[in-house]
C-alpha cells in the first residue's frame, strides 16, 4: 500500500502525487517518498516535463554543487522557464557574465566595510520606517492591537533595504509598482514548471497576457532605476553632486550598481545592468522577508521560545534607554552576528531549517558524459537532479530523531547552558557543525549565496529590534497550536474571523512565502516589560 503511493503510475508518472496538489502537499509527499527510499537517490517522473533524480544524501548534493559543479547547471528546463523574468541574471548565467556579476556582488554585499556601513547606517534608517508602520498599527488597534500582515510589512522593509543597497535609491511609494507585478510574475513563472504546455496556454489565456505585461512592468522599473542611478554616478564623478555625509563615512566599496558599472563600463547596456540589479534585489528581498516572517510565525506558536528571545535581547541592551542611542555596529565586535544574541540566532537558524526560503532546487547534467554520484547513481547527459532543503531538513538521517521538531536549542553549544562545557569542542553531530551540503539553505559550493552574511545580520537585528518594541499575537481564525513550557501542545482559539486556517502552509512562488501571509495583532511593549 505504501509503495503504491510512490510508484510512478502509467501515463502520469508521479504527476498526481507531486504536481497536481498544493505546494505544501507536494513537499510533504516528497519527504515521505525520500523516507520510503531511505534517503537514496530515486527518480521522480513527470511525463512531458521530465525525469529527475531526487537527492537527499549530502554527499550527492556535494558532488553536484562542489566536486562536479562544472558538470551541473540550471539547464534547459529551468532556464527556459525562468529566462523571461531573469534574463541576464546571476542565477541563470555562466562563464564570464556570471563572474562579472559575482565579483560586483561580492564587492557590494560581502566586504566587511560595507557590512559595517550596512549595520550602522542603512539598517537603522529602514528599521525606523518599519517601526513607524507598526507603531501606527499598534496605536489604532486599541489594547488588543490592530491586525497587520507581518509578511507584507517584512517584504516592504526588505525591499527598501535592498533598494538602497542595490541602486542607492529610496523606493518609497514606487516600490508597489514593482512588488505587485513581480510577485504575480514569480507565481506564474513557478507554475510553468508544472505545465509542459505553458507556451501554448500563455498564448491563449488572458493570464499569459497578464504575465507579459507584469514582466514588462518589472523590466521598466529596473531600467528606470538604472538610468537614474547612472546619472547620479556620472554627476558625482564629474563633481556636480557633492557626496553626502553618509557617503564620506563609508569609504568602502560602492553600491551594486556602481560595482557593476566598474566591471562592465558605464556605457554598458541598461538592460544588462537592470536585469542584474533586479536579480539581486529579488534574491535579497523575498528570501529575507520570508525568513523573518517564518521566524516570527514559529515564535508565535512557541511562547516559551519567544520569551527566551525577549529575555536575551533585553539583556543585550541594558539599560533600556540605551536602545536608541547605541550604534548597532558597536554592538557586534565583528561582522558575524552569531556571537551576539546567540539565542536569537538559533531561532533564525531553526526557522531557516524548517522553512527554507528556497525549498527545492534543480540542476541538470550539462556535459555529454554520465556522472556517477557517490551513492552509485549515474546521471546521464541532460538528466536532472533535484534536492530540497525543505525535505533534507526533515530527514532523521541528517538531523536525528527530532528532525521535524522545532527546537532552536539544537543550534546552541552546550556551553550556552552549561558553564562546565566551556572550551569543549562541539559534539560531532551538533547542528552548528552541519556542513553547507547537509544544510543547503544558502546553496553551497562556488555558487553559494552571496548574501548569507548580510541576510543573517539583517535578520538578527530586525528580530531583536522588533522584539524590544512590539509584541505580536496570532490573528488568524481557528485553533492556533501553542506549545507549553513543558513542550506539550495546548490550543487556544484566535478571535479574529477575517482570516482562515490554523497552521500556516507554504504558498506558491519561486521562493517560499507563507501562504495567505502572516496576520498578527501588534501591541507596543511597555517600557517596564
Ligand atoms: C535568508 C536569506 C537568503 C537565503 C535563504 C538565500 C538562499 C539562496 C540560495 C538557495 C541560492 C541559490 C539559488 C539558485 O541558484 O537557485 C542563493 C543564491 C544567491 N543569493 Fe541568496 N539567499 C538569501 C539572501 C540573500 C541576500 C540578502 C542576497 C543579496 C545580496 C542574496 C544574493 C544571492 C545571489 C547573488 C545568489 C546567486 C549566487 C550565484 O549564482 O553565484 N541572497 N541564495
């Protein structure tokens, strides 16, 4: 009976199990199928779309992403579907075009001077805007607090941060002319993966015309920002605009656009620069906003953990009045935020583990030879491999018996709890020792995520500052499952009937949003809390 659910059916293969259901259900099925195959690579069959080896073994993932990264790339299936939205972008390109973007992105986002500037100057400014929005929600909601979609708020916040990082532009209200078309286009682009006839259906159906318009709008938005940005750079170079005080403090590398212009020359095509910047913008915006949303979602279900984070962040800013006046960069001695607010960091790692913003990935053998994976699987030319951080994070083979449990403590060194353990090396199976191939949330190998450090910093600070100022409670209808201190579950009815659903599921899209958002009530914390 069990085997039946994982065997390909005649004509439809695994389609009915995997592709004709909700995204949550398809990931859950993939996880059960991986368990059924005991973590060995197995073949997913989707007639008319293709076949793919599903990998769970970290050694196989390492082979694809690192050892034989030269042999595996996005491939035809992914490129044909993604190219309209992500043409020229770093995630799709190879060779020199990729190198140029990687090097510009590295200079702009991953160098220590820019990271410090980011923490000291950029973050506080945008966090202030975020607090402004939540403050007014708290004010208008009475003692219970007004309901806001925290995921939407997180998207706005991440968008304004990356607008400044990528283009040095203050998006303000114009961000809605990008966000709407981009979000719709991303969902429809994702649907293409499950629709072998997408070219025909998009030609016939109104949704196709809508997609083309959305993509045009997204591109126009990018072109406009690049033109403005280039003009600004030109004026600065010619001494027509004086640098502002912030710029003088920076003395690091430039923003992304500036770095790209340096690599490619100022007169490079607007389209290439715009596509490249747009990809960085979306890579940074969606992933970090979703990571923050899932982190808070999990805290809402686990009040004891929420209290622990709150206690830690309070202790990190004593006395309380110091919050506003302290330089954020001074609070971290290095650009690694893990030494600072370790519990908050563990909470973020655990949310990334259980709800990775990129839940499933695909590559293809682009050589003309068969590649043998460490478990003996032969991947023939043109064959695909997929692996799912969402599935791997739930594997008992990688994470042990409590793999599916929310337990941020797994990330903390024993010394955190036990002073006697100070100076002891971390146990071999400790979560913090997992390799990037066991925990491929940020990808791994030469194409690993360029923004992982930046994202960490942004997430830790946003979480810390939010916890200090606001308290959130779930505001979606139905029974919300809370965990008691002892770890057993109890339920409490949420009062709002505007929203439906109990536990939140993953929504559609190229990344992993919370389906239908994260409705919460927001209350401002009292000074004494
Ligand atoms: C929690 C936050 C983030 C997560 C989970 C994440 C995850 C990932 C993943 C899985 C990939 C591989 C995608 C693929 O090739 O299919 C990737 C690539 C990338 N990410 Fe991130 N990312 C995050 C934040 C950021 C931020 C803030 C930036 C902005 C600077 C960024 C920039 C990039 C870039 C440029 C690549 C392409 C790297 C290449 O192909 O060489 N990411 N990221």
